[in-house]
């Protein structure tokens, strides 16, 4: 049995490998979405496909990435033979999120692990620049679908030529390959230093340790069934998400029976994305110091009916499911356990033409805690990215940032206030097509324990309000403004000094 001190040292080594992979990817990438916003994730898997460790990157990527490794697990692996996919129904999430998986081999031990990365590419083809259409109905409307295949020079050339800015796509794919090679190299070095038996034992011990700690935390939440519901906003009306969360001892069942059926638009989730959102929420409710590995998920049973919004089938469109529906799933789980909600949307904005593509999620207010105000103007929850700095945005794209400020007073009142959203106003300097995929425009993020809700968001074109989901054209000189929601407050409001 591995010594507890040795386990902590090896856990730190595995975490450092994942972080180094992330640094290589970010520093090698060419698109602003990866190098500036860091919309990318890295992880290590054992030879059986279980996620042993991940960097603390994008929750919606990482909780769903095990499905991608499972999709290539039975393929013919060889040293240096990488795999690529983005098919949401074969291990992916939505099409811009491309996963690259590299098997790791060691002398005398053969296949010992997989190093994987997932990155949101600025474009993957399709009719809408940026490949995040608000009005898609099938996967074909959203871009190039990549079923699991070998990633070599020929594949990079073939795939990138089907996408806008192919030189940038090639560079970003090569950055993912570089990240995988860095992880494979470091893991091979660790294998040579400690030995194959010790490394395999460490993999098992990390997974078991994460499981034990998660089970202990679940037990402390208390037995019983908790219920919650919330909605997603469409032009036709609201889509309901219904949750029954049941804890028995050290296990939790999250059952979404009764939720809306599969959507005719693109708010659908593959089951892997629904699981990912649930795993994130349970991580929030337990202990963030638990090693982020598949062991932490063993006590969590996520159920959603086939053919429903949260377990959709091909070829249903999923562009918004990965970003907006996942956010709502996390909200519903947190609401069931009495938490004030954050903005609950990524405020997705895509701008582009055949020559340039710009994609961004915009931060907002987060829910207050039982003992602290919610943070303002940040990306957390299923996104966890950075913003695109104004300087980088204006240097690379035909855009001018007219306003970028906190949306004062948008956080919900309470003993502890919800965080404020932001106002981001962009002026087009060239003709551009825009796509908006946003939520919490009709329904505000709720408070908890008597706290008030945050303010809902707004989308404006030259001062005129736009729907939550919209595709349109921007002429030079027009201004597009996104006002993001504030977070809900916690506890009854009390007199306090203005902040």
C-alpha cells in the first residue's frame, strides 16, 4: 500500500503535469480564445480510461472529457499516435470543443496512460462564423463533425481547410498536440523515476482517496430527498429542468425525470455534459481540496431520460446545451441544496465574417455565500475562463470597446449581497455577423434564505433591446451592448454601508 506522504507527493506531481500541459497549450495557441481567454482544459487518464488528475480549468470540459477518452479506448494505440474528436454523441460536448488525446507508453510497460486536452476553437466551419449559431437545428448547422480519428499532418490539413482561418486552426491543433506531448514526456519521466508498479498504485490510490473524501462529504450533507426546478428561455416559451436529489448514506442520485423533452433548437445536452454540470455542483457542495479525479464521481449517479433535453440523441443541435443548459443544470443542483445562484449564463457572443471570428463568454455576478458577498464581474461555474483583454481584442479584431464596467446594483440584496454583472459595449468597425446565446434575460438568478434575486441581463443593439438568442448583422458604427445578470443575495437584507 502506498505511503500517505508518498501519495501526496505523487498527487502533486500529477497535478503539476496537468498544469504544465495547460501552460504549453495556452502559450502555443494562436487564437485569442485560447491564448487570452484560456478556454481550454487538460487532464491525465490511466490506461483503462479513468481520469486520474486534471488541471483546474473549464468544468464543462473536464467532467465530460472521460467520455472522449472512452470513445478511443479500444482503438489501435501506438507511441505518438494521437486521436481527435468533437462529435457530441461520441465523447464531445459541442463542435467548437475539439479534444486531442495522446496515448502514453513506457519501456517494458506498454500503454500506461493518456494525456488529453480540450480547447474551444474560434471556428469549426458551418454557415455561421464562429460556429456558435443561435438558430441551429441539427449538428450540420453548427460546423464540422469530427468522429474519433487519428490526428496526423494529413488530418490537420484536411480538417482546417473546412474551417475559417485555416492557418489559425492548424496552429491551435498543433498547440494541443504539443500539450499532449509535454504531458506524455513528463509522465514517462515520472514512470522512470518511481517505477511502473508505483505509478499504477498511485493512480489507483488517487482515485480511491478522492472517492473516500467525496463520500464522507456527501454523508455530511444528510440523508433525504431535495427537489428543485428552473427554466431555460426560448422564443417559444420556457423549458423546465426538474431535479430530485436523493442522498442515502454516502451516495447521491440526481434524477432529472420530468425535465423538458429534446429541444428543436440547440439547447440540448449529451448526457456527458449533464453529468459534467452535476459533478461541478457536487464539487462546490463538498470540498474543493479533494483531488479532481474520476474517483470523486463514483458516488454520484446522474439520471436523465433518453430523448430529453438533458440526454439528447443525434443529430440534435447542441451549441447552446454545452454552455447554457449546463449552467442551468448546475444551478438546479445548487438550488436544491439552498444556495444563492450566480448569473447562470455564459453570455455567449460570436462576431465574425469569412475572414475573422471572435467568440467570448462574458462574466457576471455570482451568488452570495452564507458568510460572504458574491464576487462581481467574473467567470465561474461551468465557464471559468478569462475575458479577452481590451487591448488584445482591439488589436486583433475590427472592434472598439466603448464601455466595459461593472453593472452597479445588479446583485441581489441580502445579508450578503450577490455580485454585480458587467456592461460590455462593442462598436463594429467593419461589417460583421453576430450570434447571441444568452440566458437569464426573463428570469432572474434567485437568492437564498430570504435574499433577493439579482437583476436579469439585457442585450442591446444601438440601445434597442434584443432577444436572449439572436443572429443578425452589424454595420460599421453600430454598437452591441451586453448587460450581464447579477447574482442572488443570501439572507434577509440588513442595513449596511454602501460598497
